[in-house]
C-alpha cells in the first residue's frame, strides 16, 4: 500500500502573503464558458466506472463521530455557539433582502485566487503564448512542444492560472502534455492533484472524479494530497456529503488524514455553505487526532459565517486565533469584512479596515476594498460605495474583475448609465474581459429603469460575443419582461432557457414570483409557489417575502381610525384544505408533462390581449398572510426584518383597525416577542408592553443598522397610520436615542433621509417640541432651520418622493412656517426667528402634542375563534 509522501512545497498549509494587485481570495466570479476538447477519453464527462465509495452507506457521512471531542481550550471559547443563539432574534432576522447575490454566487464560475506558485520565467512566457493561442489546438500543442518546461512547479503554475481564467481546453492540453513526458510518480501525483483541484474550480466535477479514480488505479494518485484535492473539489461543487464519505474512506486505503486533509474537509464544508455548527465538529475531531489547526483552518471556519452574516461568531473565532497564537493574514480580514458586510455592519467593516488591519501590520488589498464597496452597494449606501472607489484610486489600487463588476452594477443601479458603460469599456481596455456578471449587472440596471430596448440589445450582444447567459441572466430577463407586462418576450426568453438545458432553481422561481407579485398577480404567484415546491425547489424567506408584500399592493388603506365591525362581517368560514391553490383557483396544479411556467406566461399574455378573464385579487388577504406565515413556520424558514416590514405594511393597508389588530394577534402564535410587541403597541402602549418593547429594542441593537432602521420604520408607520401617534413618537424617540437613524438631529437641521413617512412625521413633532423647549429656555434660535427629506431621485417617478410629500402635508396641517427651498426640492427651510415666534404661540403646543387613538385597550381575546384558509402543501 502506498505510503504517505513527504509534504511537497506547494502544499504548504499557510499560503505566503501575496501582492496587493493579484489577491482575489474568496471572491465570486462569473460563469465562464469553458473551451472543450473531446479528443481524449479522459475528459469525457460520462463515466462507466464504479465509484470507490457510496455517500449513503459511508459511516458517519454527515458529521464526525460523536466520540471526537475538542480540547478544553477550544471548547471553552466556542461551545456557546454549539448550544444556541445568544439572543432570541436569530442572525437570519437581518437576512437577505433579495436572491440577487446568491444567484451570482451560484453562477458556476471559478473563483480567482492568488497564484503564488514558484515558477520559472519560461513558465510566464508559455502562459502568454498559450493564452494567445486561443481555441486553436494545433497552436496550443506547438507552444507546449517548443518551450521546454522541466519541473512540476511550472506546470502547476499554469494549471492554477487556467483555473483562474476558466480555460478548460488549455488546462487539459497542458496536463496531458506534461503527463505524457512524466516518468516520476511524485511528479505525476503532484500534477494530478493540482489538475483535480483545477477541474473542481471549473465545475467539472465528473471529470475530476474520473481523473482521481484513474490516478488511484495507476498508483500515483493514492496519496493524502490526491484525496485532499478531491475532497476540496467535491466541496466546491456542493457535494459536501460525498466529500465527507471520501474523507471517511481514507482509512480503507491505508491513508491517515493530516493537516492538509482536515483543512480540505473544513474548507469543503465552508464552500458548500454548511452551518458552522456542522463544520466545527471536524475541527474538534482534528484536535482530538493530534493535528493542531493553523491559520488556513480558521480562515475556512470564518467562511462558514459569511453567508448569514454571523459577524459576532467571526469575532469569537478571531479572538480564539489570538489566544492560540495563530496569526491573521489579509485573507482572514477579507473574510471577516465580508461577514460584516453580509450582516449589514458597515461601520464595523470600515473600522476593521481602517483601524484593526493596520494595527496588525496587515494592509487591505483590492479584495478588501471590493468587498466593502459591494457591501455599501447592497445596503444602498451608494455615496459611501463611491467613496471607497475614490479611496482605491488615491491608493493606486488597481481594479480587478470583481471591482469592475461591482462598479458597473453600482452605476447601473443609480441610473448613471454613461458611467456604467464607461467602466464596462475600461475593463476591456485594461485587459480584463467583460463576462456574464458584467452583462448581468448592466441588464439588471437597465431593467430597473424599464429600459427594455437596451436590455434586449445587451442580451443579443453578449451572445454575439460568445459570453453565454447563465441562469441569473435568464431569470433577470424574465423578471424584467414580466414586470413590464411583456409576456411574449418573457416566453421567448424562457424557451431559450429551456433549450440551453438549464434548470429552474430557487433564484429563478423567486424572481418570477416577485415579478408576478409586483404586478398584483397573487393567484399566479401562489400557483407558481405550488409548482416550485412540487418540483423539489425549496422556497426561502425571499420567496415568501415577495408574496406577503404583494398583499398590500392595490389595497385601499384605512382612512379612519375609529371602531369598525367589518372584519367580523367578512369573516367567512373557510375550511382547511390541502392547498391554497385549491381555494383560490378551484383547480389542482397540473403535474403532467406540461410546463407550468410557460402555461402561466401564456395565460398572462392572453389576459393582456383580452382573450381570457384576468387574474383577480384575492379577498380575505389578512387571513392568507397568517397561513403563509404558518407554512414558513412549518418549513422552518425563519422570517427576517423584511417579512416583519411587509406584514406591518399589510397591516397599514387593512381597511379597519380591527383587521390589523386581529392579524397581529394571530401572528403572536408564531413569534410572541416581535408580533406581541407590535400588537400591544397598536392596542395602546401600557407600561408592561413598553417594557417588552425595550427588551426587543435591546436585542435589535445587536443587529445591523439597516435591519434596525427597517424595524423601527415599519413599526412607526403602522402606529402612525392607525392613529397611535404617541406610541409612534415613543418608538421614534427610542430609535433616536439608540442612534438607529444615522441622519443628523441638531438645533439647526433635521435629516429624515433614512426614515419612513410615519417615522418622519413623528420625528418632526419631537424635533419641534425640542426646539420649543430651547426657545422657552431663552436660547437664541439658529438663523436658518432646515428639514431634509430628499426630493425623490430614487422614486419611481423621479422627484415625486413619498417622504417629501408626507412631511410637506404635515407641516401645512400644523401651520409650521416652513417652505420648500428654491434650490433644493428636498429641503424645507424657515428663518429661526419666525419658527420661534410660532412656537411661542399657545396653539402650537396643542398641535405638537401627540395622542393615541386607543389607550390601554384590551387585546383581542385569544380564545376568539375564526377559520383561516390553509396553504396545505402549496
């Protein structure tokens, strides 16, 4: 049986520090469409050989054995994370607002990583010549024959470069050429393990498996490093359970896992986005086996925290590294910054870059700044994102592919298409080819502003340039066309999507459901949800948020806050059924061979042409919201702040106060903390409810600022809408004291840019009352007082911002002497003396003091029964 060889140099578990310009660790790239070569059987994607392991039958395939325990030092520092969350509000509460980023993550392309492989100058010349050879197989072979590369490191360097650029043809020809001249088994094993990693990064997992089996059968692949490479490749391709099975099978082949192997399986878990609680058990087993973790181990563990933005866990891991004397590197901080950005903690991310990294003598690189810029863009802090770009220019940090794509997307989302196209062209001039992510960013931006002609041109152009669309491209196009009512065009795109052999996934379904919901086609979206689940695609919180949010579209909001009995009058007794689609459509979803998505698009096209009856809105919306929430609970899909906001927005659109009260009361069954507080404040803010609210606000302080502000905005909007204005004011004051809104509040200016309409109105009252106290205290007023709302440049109708209109209506209703500034439509101004005079009038106090419409009201009886329609299997 082959013995474990000595660790070769290129398998060092701690990578050397790379230069600033070529670090691209952990960044997601686009789907590259690889060159194909069918000349050799080795690279056939079909395999008739028998696999060496069975994922289902491997012992302990899911996680390490229960007997494996970590050292006391490790357990003492991280064991709280294995037992549960520190607060009741889980990290998912601040979860994704959309599926856009996951779509990009799953676009199928290789991730560019630093290539610090030792190599000769001749290897760089070969790389340049091979790249220029393109798809010409004869030219590729000629280059390989004319240059003389003798050492394995040169070929390994080439393979890593081809993995970065996505050149499958160049990788396979180079590997075949090197292997045809190799005579030493160590040389062949080193080359093969790196080729397996390359194939894994290129998403050619079946080719990697075939090569692994071939190398193992011939002897040179039966090493720890080949197994480690195959484990890593499986992890990169979302086949973590198979990676675990292979890991468990090593003993059968006489191999013992070492540091490289443990790092590979931990990294495989991280790349497959498995939960930290699962992956960390391999660390426990590793320590128990006598292998001490290194920096690479912890860097991989940090990656498990990124998808859900578990930045607090990242901080604990960093502290653990510090205690164990394990140094950090730029990769460590890049991952930490990414987790902070995913969690919305942009201020902490900035602090990590500006303060923490220099303190450790670690300097940010292009990846660090690209991650920060993307985080600001996701949080819609576009000005901050542009400032990061300006800082990169000052520091002379050369943009990479990820940076350019982030900038193109940023400009496109802002509607700055001239700048977006400028960066698009600049990429090419700098030698960085436009790719599918670049085009996706432009298409999404143009679609956001309903520029469908430009969208079509970009789609045709990318195909003409042989930049092949991916699933995100098609889902974005279908969403754009569906939202625009261009159903024929959506059908054409969907037909092409199916011809390309692509499969619908949660990103695709969620995009189409969102488009249907935004057009008010709730029944169609629910039918599509039914199809989605039946096809085995599990919806996520983004999917359900779109549906819940749709229930407020087109509903007539309550104009009065007085008592009303319409809810009881309309409380129909709908029996529990197997599917909401049965209730809504009186028909079962077709489970035959017909394509339900195509049928749905055809129906919508016919409705638009007036050939069939239109999809009518659903009655009893609030009851269906409860049942949708129930199904989320049953599927263990945790609601987030967007869900909460959507439900409270739906409450604000209820026709009566009683309808909103009963809806919130029903949701208390699922979350007594969040919805219990919202219901209690709606019914009158007694001291007991306010104490509960304070505890909830304490937990919200652990969340990112965007989550907290969204929570406060939604809550105050609902309270203000139903006349609970003193309660809304108390929530706003609490938010201000906790610095929820980052805008300014001073004796000169009130910045309302980040507030909702209800929060802004309550804040105006509080601000003016504070100014009144200042006036009566004898202090001199500022010469000019300002209220900033923004003028609505991001509104659907530019310049018609809802916030500005709401504040203007409020100021007029209370008689406050503010006018719109001549040079700024989003600014209300007044002379300080004029406002002071108005505030001294006795009548001003009467209009500024707020009251609740209902005070200390009893909540709806919990034993009051009413039937809720069932979603069933949906």
